[in-house]
C-alpha cells in the first residue's frame, strides 16, 4: 500500500520536497514535512492505490489486525500503527527540541514516547545539525544558558552529507540546520518540547511557544562519543543502520533484482525510496506489483513473506520493520 502524504506547512520549510522528491505541496507556501506513513490521531495517511484506496491506515489495522502489522506487534500496540515516516526539508534551523521517553509520556498521558532516526538524502555544502551536548552538562548550567539565551553554545554540531545516519533516542536535544533534506523514522507520536527557537517570529510577529519546564525531566544532559551512526553499504543487500526497541532500519542498495524473504520476522515492512526507482513484485504477478520512486514509501503487510525488488536504475531503499 502507498499513501497520500499529510503535508505540513512550517516556518522553516522550503521547496525541496517538490524539486527533489516531486511531492506536490500546493497551495502551502513552504512545506517542511510530508508524512508518508502515519497512524497519528487526526493526521492519518490515506491509502492511495489498490482495492483499499481511500481507507485510513489505523482503520486497516483495526480490520486486518496481525495480518497487517504482525501478531506480536498488534498485541503490543493495538489499533495504532506504531511507526511514523516523514520526509523533512529544512530551509532554516528547526527549533532546538527534545522528546519524552515512553515512561515520561505515559506519566503525562501522552501515549508513546518519541525516539527517531534521520537518513540524510541531500545536504548543502557545510550543512550541519545539532544532536546532544558537547560535554556532560549539569542541569543548573543548562538552565542558566537557557535563561541567558545561549543554549546553542552547549550543544554538539555535526557536519552532514548525503547518506549520513543519526539515531535520536528520546531525551536527546536536537535540531536540523538549513539545507538538509532527509527521511525520518520514528515512534508514532507528535509530542515535541521546544526549548529554543532562534529568537524568530512567525508571520504575525509572534514568537512560537516554548516548553522549558516540560522539557527538563525529558532531557539527557550527558555527552556521548558517537552521535553519527557508522555503517558499511552492501550492494544488492541490506546494511543495518539502526536497531532499536522501536524499529529496525536497513539500507538496501540495488543495481539488479533482489528477492527478499520475511518469513522469519512477524512484522510489516516499510520501504522508503531515497534514490532511483524500484518495482516491487509479489508472487511474481504483474497484477501484484507497485512502482516506488524517490520520495515515496510503501507498506508491505506482515502476511506477505516474499517480495522481489526490481530497480530500473541504481536505487536505494530504507527497509523498516519491528523485531
């Protein structure tokens, strides 16, 4: 199943979702996000192809239960699809923000926590992002820098280029910088604590709301050695990028057909095309195939064990499932 994206106008958004990924976001002036697989309440994606066209994702989970998500996954998450997939275009800095973990989210009645990952599709020269602290930072030091409007001075910055991967567990302070186009995979949650917004104003001259107090209990104030995930690309195979309790993500690089077998996992699979174009074939049937271009995602139900991936040119897919 492919879905119609849910589009989000953002103060920091640009035009790369259209120019680089061919996602039509008219009439929005600056689209920052395209949610291409979403079960978030009030923001569900709608099936765009096949006999289920027009149905919301969570409606299908409720109808098809374990056949769609996998039996264990359905037992864990019920009728809420557990993964949210986005494409994000940052033409300006996003707010510096943090997300709660599952325990804190449950304590505050917010549903799931929010751990996520970024795969950089494209980046301008010298583009950078913020992830974590440069050094272990006492809470009182952090509070002092926030009050003095100097928070960015404490934070770790990373230069980025296409193919870079960052895992952002709940609690890690982070922000994208300008000139970055990426795919984001995360827990199903829309909870964000904004702690610094670059002193900017919206179109009406107002500052966006900050969540300084709410964020304090969520933040991991420690510094970490490796903020960027290291991996080795495998031609015509799957290279692991991230393995977490919330999702596993691999990179599949293709220049010839590849058969994938998912009999050993009881999970749906999401393919996200980040380069090239692929035809997916199920059961070797022309009637059971779908094309996938850069900027698109497709959901493979758990009941389907085998898929053939046929690239029309050198291509790359993110492969996402839960184990």
